[in-house]
C-alpha cells in the first residue's frame, strides 16, 4: 500500500474518532451551571468558579474519562 494513502487513511480514522469522542463529551450530563463547548483544542468546560467546583464535585473531576 502506498505510504501517502496509508497516512491519509490514518488521519481520516483519527479525525472520525476525535469527532466521536467530542460528541460524547458534549452530550454528557453535567451539574447545573456547567456547560461544555467545542473549541479548537477539543471540548472546554465553562462555569463560574469551575476550579473550585472541580475540587468538590466528583462528576466534574472525572469528566472525559
């Protein structure tokens, strides 16, 4: 198999997997006042006092696992 074709196939499969995981994270149930947004780097959690809430809430600490 041609190296370029192999690399193109791998990139295509990787992009599909990233999209699938991103969709799963966006659809996850989150505590009230917390939302997930798509960004260039993936998925970002947005909330007031998020750092403090992540310390207190096990759901937020395990987000993405």
